[in-house]
């Protein structure tokens, strides 16, 4: 029997919801491109429930305990006296979400002598030191594609929120005003703008496909160039590097993984090469941007707006400058944890566990590292950049 530690975000301040805004969520039969959704033997939850917080427990607790496993569910993950730190040394499996990550540093991995499997309930496993996991032969898996569309929708929303200056307009309405001139002095149409996509993987392509109908000029950069027919379909211009791309866009969306090459990439030097008054939406990882460089660019007017869903660290401290910098539309890493997205990544997490306990192979698209080397999705996304 295994000991499983689930690190999940806290329940709502008002308490776990007694009811939901909707009675059902739409059923999605397949991902774009025909990839299949998670296929666990059972779900253990009702799709549309709040699963990502402690009381939701990803719908896993009752099932795991019925199988004889020990389950610890906590939101307390920071510092030497945290529940996570205390429970980690004899844990066999650790599960957390990118929105409330259980950071597995080399030091923590060294302490976790029994650790054999790390699961990201969602997408993005950079909160686990992958080199240390490889050295120990720990398997790292994530639920690839489970919330890619959720993040893409959030990205499109934030692009529009920035360009139309929605935050200020809503604030005026909420505060009882009718200051039309004030409300529109920074509001533009997205139509005709040049939109660049940094990294055209699943999320990046979904953003391209959703922004195309707005009549924008689309361009992208990626380590792997997209097929010519795809570029033609969306009238895409390809750039060899992020440095070339940013000089030619009004809006930049960021979808790259956090690696040694992308950390701090959006710095003073790069931001200075963008056209004055550009916008950036970063739902990928906060550390891809130089925190203070973004603040400086907004304060100087080099950037007209910055939105994102990711911070460094997470959760961000109360005094993090991105909370109060001008012309921002930040959210607290919620893009991929809509109730719809939660149903998919909870189901995928259960599928991974079912396969693990049965000794069956984990889907290649879920794998990041296995057997001491990068595997599956990890070989594509992380191996060449680690």
C-alpha cells in the first residue's frame, strides 16, 4: 500500500459550495486533433464540482482509502514546519497542481526516500526539479491537454481585457460613474493588430485559432516550425527567434515552458525592442518574465498593458509589485482550473494512478520523466532545454 500526499489549494473563504452556478457542464468528447480525454475506470466525482481544493481532493480520497492507501490532503506546503514537509519523507506519491504547486527541490527530493511518482494535476511540471527526479529514477507525469483550452480561452479574454482597457471601464461602472472619456482614453480595437505567439504548442495553437476570426495579423516563433498548410490556413508569419518576433507585434502571448533558456527572458533589453505601447499576456510561467523589468516597462509606457495568470513565486506575496503595477489585468493562476478543466485533470490523475497501481504503462503523452530520462511529452518539451 502507498502513502499519497495531495497538496491542493485551500477551500473557498466562504466555505465549500453547497450548490453551483450551473447544474451541468458540457461534455467534451475529444481534444482537438482527435486525442482522447482521460479514460479512468471510474471518476469518483460529479463533473462540475469543485475538485481542486482540499475538500474536493480531486475526487480521489475515498477511492484511494478504499484501496487501503494512506491519503494526506493539505494546502500547507511552505516552510520546514508545513504539513507537506512533515509528510514528505515517507510519501510514495506526491500530487499537486500548478496553481498551488508543491515545490519539489533537490533538497526535498533527497529527503523523500520512498518517493516514486510525482503527478501534476494539470499541465506544467517545472515545480519539480526534473534533473533530481531523473537522478533518483522518479516518474513525473502530468495530465497533458486536460486544461489547454481552458488556458487558451483565458488568454484570449486577457488580450481583449487589455486592449479594450476593460478593467478601468468596469471599475467606473461599479463605482457609480459614467465617465465615458476617462473610460475610453486607453481603449482600442484588437482588429488589425499584430499578434505574436511565443511557443505554438497545444495552447499556443488554440490561441491562434481563436484569435484568427478577430482579423488580426498572426505570427509566431517555436523550436518546431508548424506545417506549411497550417501556416497558410491562418496566414501565419514564422520568426526564427523571440528576439525577431517581438519587434514586429502589438500583442505578445507567451506559452513556453519554464526552462534555463526561458527564465527571465522578458527582460529590460528584450522589452525595449517591442513597439511602444505593446501588450503582453503571459499564462505560461511567471519566471519567464523579469518581474521588475515588466514593472519598469509599464511605468515608462513602453508596455501599454501586462496580463497573466502566473507569478513567481506562487502564491505571490501580498506586496508583489504585479498586484499594483499600472495597467495590469493579472489573475491568480486560475486559467487552467475552471470547474470544467478540473473535471478533466482530476480524471487524468485518476487514470495515471490506476495504471501505476496496476503496473500498466502510463500514457506517453502524460509522461515527463521515467526511468531516469525524459520521456513522452517531457522529451519534447523539456529535454533539449533543461
